[in-house]
C-alpha cells in the first residue's frame, strides 16, 4: 500500500503521514513497536503481578505468547516485519531507538524477576542459567506462535495441546535450579490466569506508552 492510498483511507494528507514516518519501513516498525509494547512489555508486567506461584508467573507471558496472540500477529503481518532486514535497515533512527528500548525493558523485566527469586531462595541458577532460560523460553514461545501461522504446519502445530507447551517451558526452566524440584504447573490455573491477563491487556494504550519512551530517549 502506498502512502497516497493510506492517506486516502484514513482521511489525512500524505504530508501528515510523512511528518511521522520517513518511509513504509518506518511505519512497519512503528506497528511492530505498538504490538511489542502490548504483547511484550505490558504482558510481562501484568503476568508478574498476577495471583500465582513464582514460577507460574514467569511462564504465563510465554504461554500467552505461544497460544493467544496469533490473530493480531498475523493480521498485522508482524512475522514478515520482524524477519525483513530491510525494515530494520531503512526505518528511522528514532524508531529503532524505541525498538531497542522496548527490547531492553522486556529483557530487564525477566532478568530482575528471576534475580529477585534467587535472592529469595526460590531458585539457585547462575547468571548464565538465568539468561539462558530467558532466551530458551522466548525461542519456544516464538516457535509455537510463528509455526502456527504457517499454512502447511498450522493444523499440526495448533493440535498440540497446551499442557504439552507448558511441559516444554518446564524443561527449559530446570536450569534455574528451583528449590521445589521437579517443576510442575497447574495447567487449569495457568489457563485461568492467562485468560484474565489477555482480557486486561485490552485496556492497555500502546501509543501513550511509546510516547513516554520517546520522551525518555
């Protein structure tokens, strides 16, 4: 879609769009940032505050990421945006700074949560263990989510039951060396909390959040 077509569809001038976005890649990254502010940063913030046990709170946002956000992810074409190097090369420096800040906040949320658990004696994992688990859970989550959008694989991936996904997270989290081992989750509780968090996300305003980040960089 050209900026002329976009301007016509939303009822503004082309110059108005160019005043905010230098090109279509810049606009694409802005869409990605809005999505990630909601399904990354805010999702983790809500999950870490929910009424669940320590380790369940940590897998909640990853579980939600794996099974709940496909429709929005697919409708915005965010899989293509995230994988397209041209987007990251051609977007404006300001937009890239916002993206980096969002990712930094998202990673720090997880790190701080796990370090707090270590200080409380809930886990014993090393610094490397903590970062490895953060990476592995993200890989598992994205794997399920992205493959479920593939026309050739979607039926097979979506047929995998959710408790199995939680089991994969539990295996990865063993590196944290939790005080209560082996790790097990009450899936019905996970599902109930996940549904509540997804509902609460609907009231989140990603534009206001991103504006606050813009003012801080």
